[in-house]
């Protein structure tokens, strides 16, 4: 059985398996970009002009390594989120003056801070609003909770809205708006953590909305009315796309992590269409013209093939990772490019070697920042069940198995490591979604650390008669010896790009289709020789050229900035850029200056802003 191979920076997502996505990104973070000749791919410049670049300053951490996340632009200013690495201090939004694209400069006095204990990462946007409540430029960023902050204080989570009509003097409008309900139906003092968001104004009803990625519930697509941005109102927090629209697929059976990740909203004819990326559920088109409960409808969804196309092209038969991360529609709405993010180039294979379930395979998902299970590392041998591992453990050997809950994944790892175990396995606790997978947010340097669902955890403990039907209600046994197991890895490549044709009827109520045409990967990302030592070679985001329905721009982390040509005959690379000393791109955005001159902005995680033009 094969697992999804993501390691990145969302918090653990009870609503079906949110990971902590490092590039969300720390999987290969020990290799510095912009620092010498090692730890990155060689420089390249093909059909791309580097117009300018501007470094941001951040006093937290060493230099800017890992400190920059997403990017957006409006007017003469770009906005870059300040991420939580290497410390969750001085997080928020950097403001940069790009009126001279050759010399972007940070507006130091305009830094927009997040509340203490929270950080901004994926998803930032500026949207012009003009109504009786607010006229000006509204910036929105999401809020996630810093590792180790428990319980979350009231001023964390949700989204924050800022007035950036004067970008040099941002003013708070509404901080930490969002969904305050929890999976049990109760209300929390802080809104749920939000991984991404997107604003739009509906021309039909004149109202402005924002959609949120809810990190903490199965109903993980939340829509708020922010027409009065000082008083946001929840419109719909009941969107679970698996339950409502069947956004999943039974095979391959490693595609178990189905949750919202990122989205955009586009006016197409008489409807507003949201392209939602639902991780292992695939790419989804929703009609959100009327965003109220019962009114949102499914236009189309994609399914993954049984075999990974990029691996199959190299003679390797293995199931796809899933991991629908981000997508955009072409200007003519006939095509869509989606990015499948994957920070782990090795797929974990796991088997139970003793007891009543001997010979059965299972899914094991590696933690975000621990020694990888790769060609040089295998978990093998006896196991010991140590309870929740939230307190100091007696000395032990072999592999420790712990149950999720009570304390963080990090605390469990620290206690398992201190007790002398050579590996750690955490299994899902009793909960409605106990069969779902999670990529744990945890950091350690000495032992591999993986997560399994409750069914497989109980099997590893030798619990008799456990099945999918009863696993979520079966109690854990007493602590003690478990069964022997073997967990090893096979190379399956880094994340890559998918091209789809789309059929989106312009009238409300019409269903359409999404049909995959092709895939694209940088060659190094599919070569085991580049599995380690060259940074994260996963794709991250795509930005479609607004004037050309055959051209798109891609941020490819350590594989740099890429330009692709696409159409009914497929997708191919036509431009590339990697700087001297390497790059580590997170976001990509097309921006035009006041004269209509087009540029492409890239946010480099370890530096700041790059400004490009394609000259092919």
C-alpha cells in the first residue's frame, strides 16, 4: 500500500487530513538557496528577463531563510507574506514599492503584523471594494497558529482584513474573522485556522464575498459576506465537498486525504465559478453565484488516473500522489492548469509482519520535518504501544506506537526520541474521520516518524476483529508489545503540473466537465539522482497569462521559475530561470504597471521579490 508523500505547513487538519505543508516548505530546508554552489540546481536563463529583485528584511531568524511565502500585487505595490520559519516571530505581510520594477524596495514602516502566536502563509489578495460601507483597497490574509501555541488564544485563526488604500499606511479593518464553530458543534473563542482565502464581488447582487479554507472541520469551505468589511458575516460554513458532491474516488486507495486547499473565483457568463483544489479529491468546479447553503452546486470534478503519468512515462508503474494544490483557469476558460504539490520524492510502503494481520499492507505518512524514510532508511522489527506519549516514557527500543491526542505531535516525538526508540508511529484516535490520513507537523533530526489511520494502528497492535466499520469506535488496548512491521520507501518523484480542458456552461444550473490532456514536470524532479541535496523540486503555484490563453507561469520552488505553453495538443516548457546560487520560489503572480506593461512576480522564500518578463 502506498501513501501520499507530502511534507509541508498547514496545521494538522481534523477535517479529513490537513497536513503541515512545508512549503509550505521545509522538507529539504537544510540546503540554503543563494549561498554558494551546493544544495541547489545550476543557474539557467532561457527566454526570461530578470527585470529586478528586492530583498525583504526580517529580524526574526537567520537572514531571510524560509521567511517569505506568497505574493500578490495591486497598483504600484507588491505584498509578500512573512512565514513562520525559522521562528514564528515577526510574521505578517511585507509591503514593497514596485513602481520601478527594476528596483523593488521594501516599505519598512508599512509592515503588516499578524497577531502574536499566528502567521500568514498561503493566500494573500488585494481587492478593490466600493460600496456604502467601504471604498478603497482591501487586503486579506489568512491566519494559522504557530507551532506550540496551545490552547489557541482568541486572537488567532480566521482571516484579517486591512485597508491598504494607502499602502504606506495600512489600517486594520477586521482581524480574525472566520468560523468559530468546531466539529462537535460548539463555539470556540477563536475562529478556526485558515489556510487560504479568496475575495470577489458579485456583480449580480452587488455583494463582496470571501471564501476560506477551514483547517479544522470536514465542512472545510467557508464563505463569508464582507460587503461591510468591518462586520463580516458567515454565509455558508456547511460545504463538505465529499459529503455534498462525492468529491473522492475509491481507487487508487492511497487517495484518502480529501480537503480544500486553495481556490479562485471567476465570473463566467451568468455565473460565478470557483475552481477548488481538493487535494486527493482532485480539482473541482463549483457554481457559487448564490453562496448560501443548498445553493452552491457542482459543475464538474476531476479524477486521478490509476497510475502516475510522469512515472509511467519512465517505465515505473505506481499510483498517483493526488495532492491537488492550486489551479487557475485560462482567460478563455477552456483550459485549467493545476499543480500537484509533493515534498517527498519517496513513497512509503508498509507491511505488518506478525500477528493476526501478518502480510497486510498499510499507508504510513511521514512527518513534515523528520529524517525521511528513503533508500537509506527503513523501519523494521518489533513495536511497543506507549499510549499517548504525552509524558516521559520508560526507556525502550525498536519502534514506539502512540495514539493521537492530548498533546501535540511534536511532544510525542520528543518523548519517543528521549526514551531511546529508533522510530515512532502515531495512529489516529477515536473520531468520526479516524480512517483519514494526516501529515504531522513535527521536527526532529534523529528518528523517522510516521502517521497511520486508526484501522491500521489497531492492526499494528494486534486488536482482533477490527474493520473499517468498527475502527472508529473500537477502544485502544493496554500499552505493551505490538506487532512487527516493515516500512520502507521507493522513489516516486516530486510534485508536478497537470493540464485540463474544461467545459463550463455560461448559464446557471448547467454541469460541465474537466478532462486531463497532459502533464509536465521538470526532468530533475523525476530523477532519483536529484532526490536529495538540491532543495525541494516540487511545483507550487501557477499563474495564467491574462492576455494569452496558451501561456502560463509556474513557481517550482528550488527548480525555479518556469514558463509553459499549453493547448489542446499538450503542455511544454518554453522558458526557465534559476538564479546564481539557486532559488526557492513559493508564489507567482502576473502584474501590469500603470502603462499596461506586463511583468511576472515571484516570491523567493529565502530572499524576497523577483520581477520577470518572458521574452520568448
